[in-house]
C-alpha cells in the first residue's frame, strides 16, 4: 500500500543508504516529514574514497560529502546528526534517540557496521581501524612520521589500504588470517592475481597467519604472528571486517541473525525496513538471505525501498555489482561467481593482467570479472543479464 502523504518517515543511518532513501522518497514525490538520524556530527559522506583518495591525501574530506548544505536543505529533512538511536519498540512505532522518544509511521534502518578491532588491544594510539572520516584523520596524522605500516586483514579494505600506503611510498606488510586474498563477491577466484599484484608493488604479503599479540616498543608496534614470526611497524591498521550495528535493536523482536533479516523487499517487520551493510535481504524464494557490504548495494536497496513506499510496487532485484582499484588496477565484478565454477577468459588474456573472464554454471553465465578492461567488461555484462531468471535487472550503465 502506498505511503500516506502525511506519514512520518524516520531513517536511522546517515551514510549513503540513508541519505539515498531520503533523496529517492523526494524524487518519487513524497512530501511528508522525513527525519534522518546519524551518529556522526558530519554531513553524510561517501565511505569508499576513505581507503583510497582520502587516505592518500588526493581528496580533502569535503569532497566525500554526498550533498552540500544547499542540497541537504532542498530535501527538507529533519536532520539529527551526532545523535544515536538506543531503543526500538516495533509495536508502538517508536524509537529512542539520545533519550528522546520519536514516533514513526515507517522506519528505515541503515546503520551499517562497526569495525572489528583486534582482541585484547584496547585503545592503543598507533593501532587503528578505518570506518569513518575521523578514523582517516587519525591515521593520516600517524602516517606523517611512519615509514612502515602493518595492515591486518586481507580483504577488500585491507588490500585498498595497502595499495594507498604504497602510493605514499611507505613499506607495507599485509597480514591475512586465511591462505587467500578475498576481494568482495569475487571470493577466492582472484586471490593469486591479487597477491601477485601486491608483491609486484612491493607489499610484503603474509597469509594463513593470526596476530597473537601486539606490543608497543618505543615508537614502534611489534606484532607476534601465529607462525612465530615478528613484524615491526610504526602504525597498525586493522581491517578484519565489521559487525552489523544492531545493538540498539536487541529488544526489538527483529531477527538479528548477522544483521537485520528482511524479505526480498527489505521489510523486516511491520513498517520497518533495513538496507545496506546492516541488512540481509532474501533476493528470491530459492536463494538464501545475504548481506553485502558495498555502497552500491546500499544505494540500490535504498532506491528499491523508496519506490515501494511511494508507489506500492516492488522493484526488480538488481544483479550484484562490485569494483575496487588496487595499485592503479581497476577490478570489477558483475553477478555471482560460485566457488565451484572456474573463470574463463572471454576477452584479453589473464596472464597479461588485462582481461574479462566469465563464470559459467551448467552452461549459464552467472558473473563476469573485468581486470583493467572497463569497456569490454561493460559489454560483457549483457551475458549475465541474459542468463538471469526473471525478474532480475542489470545495474544501470
């Protein structure tokens, strides 16, 4: 049922997903009250550049802002920035923000994730996580006097941080718990290529090891690894994933199994929706629920929820899309790459490190990967779209 024109919409989470929801509601014609709650005092901003252009200093922090002051004002929002939600009563349609009750007719949860820290480390000045602009500011201060850093975590974020640090001319040790380097929805398929890319750019890659201890020694941190090796670094950046920010929902009755569990439209309970990193959506009846930590996923889900609220019509599921850039190499993934399906080059040559490769499952193209071939990758996406069961739609070009 379409949203009543006077309905009170409250969005908790003021990053890409939350702000996109508000923008899309206005674009769809909704003129009712919208409250946007965010626990950071800064205006809403993009997170992907934090581990790339902002970390290297190529971009000032202001360039990450999703809208300027005029753009935010045009949306006619009740902005509650620097405020934290602490409680939700689904039956009463009420949440609590810094002790103040706020009533809603529709609630959209877009609180993202909080970064994991190494166990037992506590608040050590030269051991950082990277999730917010404040985090980047603190890291950049440390980088001014650092010559060698250790990055703990060999996923997307860890690899991007390692790439940015090498761009700055710093020595980098990249430490991963598993024996592979995973890159988003590409899984382990690109692990060997990514490791080779890092080593080519003089990143010291250590995989298949845990960090057992971190101890300060003067201005250095000394990391003891599970294989007995010791790593010394001026600065340690931890990128070992995150936990969905759902603590404030503990007594809400929502299903919080690794995030907020939703149906295929983002609905978690009556008049409660969840989007982005914090949400698990069931894309199709025969698919398990899944939670994807990527800004494109957050914005697509935001657009879908806004469209549903205003028109009453669900959007078609969107084919997953992911990209990253490491050491100047653009890596793109469209669709799904099942672990049991090897990649097959369909353009370029994988040995030349410039290619497009496809994943096929029972003759059907489930996904494509582009490695420094953006134009050919874009053309290859139609192979995935043609193989997807209705009602899937492709990511807009």
